[in-house]
C-alpha cells in the first residue's frame, strides 16, 4: 500500500502490483460472468427424503442348534453381565461341518455360570477366562426382531456337569 500525502491509496484495479508490474491474487477485471436472466438452479437435493437404496443381505440364517443341545465353544469376551462363547459348528458323522461359513456366538448370563446352590457369581472372570474351551447347554434361540438383527442364543454353563459333560 502506498502512502501519498499521508493518505492511504487503494491498490490498482485487479490486485496488488509486484515489482515487475504483474498483478496477482485477484482474477483479471471482468472475468466473472453473471448467469443469464433465465438461469434456474436445480432444486437442492435432500438425502433424507431420497435415501440411497439399502443393501439387502437377506434374512440371517438360523443357527444350526436346537434348544437342549450340548455344544462346545471358546469364551471370546467377558462382560460384567456374562460371558460370550463362540460355538463350534455342528458336524455330521464324519466330523465335517456344514456351517463353517458362519460363526455363531451365544451369551452365558452371569446367573447361568454356576448352579445356584454353589453360591452367587460376582463377576464371570471368577468362573471362566477368555480363550477357555467350555461345554454349554443351549437354553433358548431368540429370533431377530423386525430390524434385521441376528439370532440371540442363550447358553448355560451351570446346567452341564463338568465331569461328564451331560445335563445335570
């Protein structure tokens, strides 16, 4: 900015001038062209009114277990309310499994970790550890609600006799 006679003078048209006289930082004058008078903008898109189509993977496949089955599995996670067990897929007589593509997990609630006559369990880590192999009883299979969730599998460790792996 130049000072002349103590007053500020506006930069030259088109921007500030460098030493070589070339203007920069601003577009050249008259470079912006207004749209024609009959120009109409497209209406704004509202993604809430027109959501993209949902991917449909179909209904979840039901677990290959029935109520009352004795299944072995591995403890994968321990929470204050119970332990999650990744169930082994059932095998046919040859030891081959038809459900290797899916791994089903179930929850052993803290109240089903130990028989009631043996006392209360404060935390599931008293009974089981992560990566421990356990044998459990399938108490209930709860189908998914209308929201497209997964099947819930309720399990019990207290109902199985550890010595014989049979129902008490």
